[in-house]
C-alpha cells in the first residue's frame, strides 16, 4: 500500500532492531508545588531515577498500586509530561524535548489505548470520522487510501461487518466494541510502540480476555513493542515478556514474567501477589504478607528505601538511611532491596510460617 503520511524528520535511518526502541535513562518526573500559584513550596516526585530498555517487538508490564508513578511514566513516554531530569531515547535519539514537526512525527509512532474507552472517544463523532482524523492530521491526503486503512484497522480489531459500525456513535456500542475502536485508532498510523493504560480495567470480566488476546495478536502481527500499564498481576502472564514493579516513583523489581510470579523477591512484590490471589479460604494464611499502612507521600518520601516503613524485613540503620542499589541475585532478575546484599536468591520466610 502506498502512503501519503508525513516523512519522519526525527528518525534515525542508521537504527536497526538491535538498538532498543525505547531507552529510559535516569528519568525524573517531578511536578512543582506552588503556594497561591506563585511561590515554590516543593516537588511531587512522581517518577524518581527510573532506568529501563524496551526492545523492538517486546511487551513489558509496568505494575504497581495507584499513585506509584505508572501513569506519570507512561505520559512522559507519550511526551505529555516532560522530564524534570534524565532522558527518553527513541531508536537512539533523545526525544525528551521534541517540539513542532518532530513531536508530531514521534506521536505518530506511538499508539495510545486509554483506560476508559467511552471517555476516550468523542461522543459527537461516528466511528468513521474517529478513525479518519489521525490520518488527516498526519498527512494522508488520498481519500481512497484513508478508506482502505480505516477498513483494514476495523477488520484487525474484529469490528465486522465494517459497514455496520462505520456510522455508529460511541454510545451505540458496547464497552468491548468501544475499546476495539480505541485500539483501531491507536493502530491506524501503524505505530512501533503501543502504550496500553489499564486497557481492560473498565470492561466486563467476560470481555477482558478477548481484548488482551486481541492486543497480543496485534503485537505479534505487527512486531509491536507494547508497554502494558496495570495494577492487576493476574493479567500480566497472558500478555507480557518482562515485568517492572513500581513503588512510590521507583522501580523496585524487574525480570521475566514467569521468574517474578514463581519467585518474587521484593517484599512489595510479594504483597502485590498476595493481593491478587485466587479467592479461597486457604489463602488467608498469606495475608500476613499484606503490609500495614499506606504508600508514602511523594512530596516528602522516606529516606533510604521508600518501602521500609511498611516492610516486615526492615533493617534498622540501613533500609531507613541508604537507598538500596540494583542487585541481581539471579540472572536477569534485578531487585532493589538490601535483603539480597548477602547473595540470598529467594524471599525470606517470616517466623510465623
């Protein structure tokens, strides 16, 4: 298919797939607090010193409870937020401060699937116009090509027969159909990266698996890199290769999905897995891993490890003083926790077990 889409002025033609699609280096996303809108009173440290890479064609999951920094990280990769410090590198090029045509081009390379499909779709537009707008904005002038791409995108997300949906408005669709329109819009420009922000949390349980399978199919079919944002660990094994656990603005554990689910190392990860256990009375014995208290304020976070006020393995004089380093107790399994400084390779049992 020929295309009229705009040239990529920010692209690096020398890049191949051995170069990470996205590389995040020393990323800080802080939001300034002001009194009466004028005088500086502090910072909200939403994302604090985060580092990771996302390969071409790879799906990763960013997990953590509400307020941990997942959405702030996601919006920074979409360049809706700008880094306070650090870099976001796309195919070898620093994109942290893109503007104008370069910014427009980058955003055409990234598809965004929102959490609430109804809120993400303009209620006054039919499906045909919703899907045609990204093409028009990004320079696809040929009407026949636009029609072909709209129909192809709808067929790929199983909105068929296509003619039955083209002239429908969002309120005329079910929740699952609305999310399929959102996914079709995210895919219409043939992006390299898809950012999915809790894409199934607003859907009925019966529809969630279908949407996750659809996203997986699209990832494999188009060699997409996917960042899957979620607080629900029960869905990540069906969709992602690697998982990154966030707590209070920091990555605390990262590894392959199966490694983490079978052998979680960080106390916070253990708590998250406990919270997503299959409902069963026998699981009550695991509730001792649920940490007391609440996540800390990101305006004035604790010194040292940010999880230490809630941790059952807290080491006085260390966890509350020094920030834990990146440790790799097992190959490819990175954890930020002082418990593994001595070479330990599994989560320690508590005395009551």
